[in-house]
């Protein structure tokens, strides 16, 4: 198992984080190779050289703590490009590619950082130059490149041999990172001298961050939203941000509020995101006719309806008062 950098969020960790991480790696029983990235660089304060880490590091865990070739076994090498500070002054990967022979050894480069083709600022010194990686692959010296840093899972270039696995757990909304929460299972054919690879994602993340955008103009839309939310699995590990737009009667808005209230308790978190939402509440004709009230109370309701439909600065308060009235009359609950 290769972790291509940022194993840890930073170098200053609580002792139980270090011990529990090492224990988790020890118990999986396969060789684990850890690359220092920009969050956990091999600087003077490195977690990897601390007394606790070095004394508890199990036999199956190897820190790729020097740039260049690390033999896994005869015929198979990792080529590491560890970060030694938070701001490298040159492409950390290019240096380790320079002298690699095309000698039939299956070779996996383990690197960390942004690749130049994805960023407008090509002068950033820490950028990994794709052309150098592709040249090493083309001359048969490198057969796979495991990259870390991006939280999205993605292939880089067109060789099929350069990938970001993305973060193993989901860390943000689905419109910000793509296909996070995976590992890549890379099957490298050691028998074939060209060492072809097959790359397969496997989902291991347990969390989801969703953005649901829905029109809400009537009680059907609210019922649909309710069904959509009801059908989402693993609610206790799902965060939902709702973007709702439309115009609703006071009755329907009260039903929507009840729906949102119910699911905000069932999900890890769920709320109507103001910046994505625009809901107008407009009292409808006859909406308050069957409340079973008359006289002074009925004319107060009429007054509130008029006010709720107006552009007055009190309109929103009037609509809230009507919604409360419906809720007290037990008409607005979903
Ligand atoms: Mn990083």
C-alpha cells in the first residue's frame, strides 16, 4: 500500500493520533509505504523522525524518507519524491527521474503536489512537470506514477499510468471534489516486460457531502424532496446542503419547514443554504378559510394575508405569523 503524501494533516500531532495510525497500519498486515507531503514534510519537526513514531513504527511500515529508488524486492522498485519543506524550490519529482535506467525493473514513482497542466501559474516552483514524467514512461524507465495532493480522483495525461487516487475519505461537496473517497487498486503485470497496468477504483470513503438543488413551487415538490431525502442511505454520515428555489403558499412553506426540520435531525447535517436558495412565500386565496375562526380573529387573519402579499417591510413577519397560525391549527405539519 502506497500513500502518496499528506498521510498526516500536519507534523504536530497528538500522541494518540500517531499511535493509533501506526496501530491501524500494523494490523492490515501488508507492506505500507508512506511519502512525506506538503502537510507532513521531512523538515526538522517531522512527525516521521519523532521519537514516538520511530519507536512505534511497525515492521511493515516504511517511510519513503529519501529521494530516489527504494527496492521493494528484486525487479520492483518505488521511486520516491518526498517533500522536505512546505515550499520546495523545484519540481520534487523531476530530480528523481533523471538517471533511471530502462532495465526491465518495474518502477513506480511516488510523488506529491500539483501537476503543471492543471494550473495557470506555471512558474510555481513546486509544480510537477508532466512532460518529464511522460518521457520517463516513454523510455520504459517508469511504469506507474502514484500522485497525491488532489482530493479528486483523476488520471493525468494520456498514458493511463499517471493517477491521483484522490483522498481516501470525502472532504468536501461533490461540486468541489470529484470521486473522492476511493483507493486505486493498480495491477502491474510484472511478467510482461512492458509492465502494462490496470487501474481500478474501489470506494472506501464512508462520508458523503451532497448539494441538492430543487424547485419548490407546490406540495408535490415538497413531497418529492421528502422522498429523495428519505431514500438517501447512510444518513448519519451524509451532509446535505439544499438549494431550493420557487414560490410557496404559507401552508406549503410550513410543510417544507417541517420536512427540513425532520431531516436535519436524521442526517449528519442538513440545511437550506441561503446562497443557493430563493423561496418566495405568497399567501394563497382561501388558504385560511377553514380554520374555524370568525369575528375579530378572522379579520386579523385577513389583515395578515393582505400584509403578507404586500411589499411592506412587515410582510415577512405577517407570513411568519400566518405560518405559526397554521402550525398551531395543525395544518402545516408534514
Ligand atoms: Mn498536499
